[in-house]
């Protein structure tokens, strides 16, 4: 036992981890205290920063630039299309207005030409059909005047024969009361009848003036009355 006492300190000074205690039961191992001068384990250091991915940065910058450029180009294209649409609309409106003005001018010119042709032909037409119009009016009015004691009729000399033929088919008593007077003061185709309490007439002048007034309202004539006067002058010249 003395030997064991002498040995324990020596093992302790050597820092042995296990000591055989010969005083204890055989097979039992005693764990000595941990040494106090052992340093703690070092904390793991942070990994170094990764090197930048130049390719990825370049691709991202290219994508951003491409997107921005595409958006700017699209905005410019939209603005240009809007300006073009506005310009086309204004141009079409101006073209439509110009075409409409030209069409109106052309229509007016055509109408004036047609009226000129009518003015040239109307005296001949009136002279050609005036006698028939006079005869038709006499046959329509005179049968209703059987009670009139006297009926005065004035007509252009060129229409006198047609009027006499028209009244020849009437009652002889009525025909006897008719006083037909040729008058060169009346235009061909005009007829004036008068009796005790009334009168009837066919006058081309007022009719032509009415037509002229209607044409003047449409802007085809400057003065409708002048239209009638010109036609009457042409009739008289004819």
C-alpha cells in the first residue's frame, strides 16, 4: 500500500488520463479530472465571399437595356402611329370637304347648263304647244258658263284658229255669246276670259317667275324674276 501511495502523485504530475488504483477493486478504472489549460475549440470562420459572376451581370444588364430600349421604341412607335392617324383623319376630312365643294360646283355648273338649254328651248316649246293649251282651257271652262250673258276672250292671233275649233263643239247658244278678240299683246299660249262675275286666264309669265323663284331658292339663279323676264323676251323675239 505504501508503494501505491508513492506512485499516485507521480502519475498525477505526468498528467496521466487514467490511474490504476491498486487499492480499489481490480478492473475499475478511475477517470481523472480534465486539464484546465486546454484551449476551447476555435469557432469556424465565415467562408470567403464568392467571386462575382461577370457573365451573369453582363447578361442581366443586357436584358435590362434591351427591355428599356424595346419599351422606348414601342412608345415612340405608338406616338408616331397616333400622329399618323391624326394626320390621315385631317387629310381625309379636308379631302372630303374639297371633293364635296367640287361636286357641288360641278352640280351647279351642270344645272346652269341645263337651265340654259331649257331657256333656249322653252320659247319654241311654248309656241308649239301654246295653241293646244289654249284650246284645252276653253273646253274646260266654257261649258260651265252657260248662264253668262257675255264672255270676252282675248288670245294671241296665232292661237285664234285653235280656239275657234275648240269652241265649235260647244252649244251654239253659248258660242253666240262668245267675243273672241285676237291680241298681239298676249304671248302665244296665253288666254284671258272674263264674264259678268268672274274671269279665268292662262298666263305663262307668272308661271315662269314662280319657277325662277324656286330655282333661285336652290341657288341656281340669282333672281327668279329675271329668269321669267328673259324667257318672256325670248318668246316675244321668237
